[in-house]
C-alpha cells in the first residue's frame, strides 16, 4: 500500500508544480507583452486565480482521502468491501505536510 501513499504524494506535488509553473509563465508573459493582455476585458491574473482554485480543490481532495483513511488505520470501506490502502503504521502527519506544502 506504500505505492498508493507515494502516488498521493506525487499527485499533490504535481498539482502544485503545474500551478506554480503555469503561474510563473503567465506572469512572465504579462511582463514581456502587456499590450496583449490589455486587449482582454478580464485582468491578466484571472487565469492564475482560476488555476489556484482548482489546485486547492484537487489538493483538498487528496487530503480528504487521506483523512478518511486515517481512522480505519489505512482501510477504506466502500460498498461493504474493505480495501487496505495504507499500512497500519502510516505517518499521516507527513502525508498532510506533503499535501499542504
């Protein structure tokens, strides 16, 4: 079940990395070509704000999944079936820190 733990961490960091990369590019593009953004009715940073909301939603979903797994000691129960996602000795604090950063 360590694979799923690693996958959740990779997914959370990937969401954050894509958000940061695209935000930096948008800012750079705005600084190099402000006239292009002046033609738009929306402010130049609107796309960054929209991506921030979606990134927060995705990271929150990962955190909710991790939180749901914690009381059952890594076992997720769905439809009467039990699925062991994390081992019993999983460090959930590290999972939360990984997702939060």
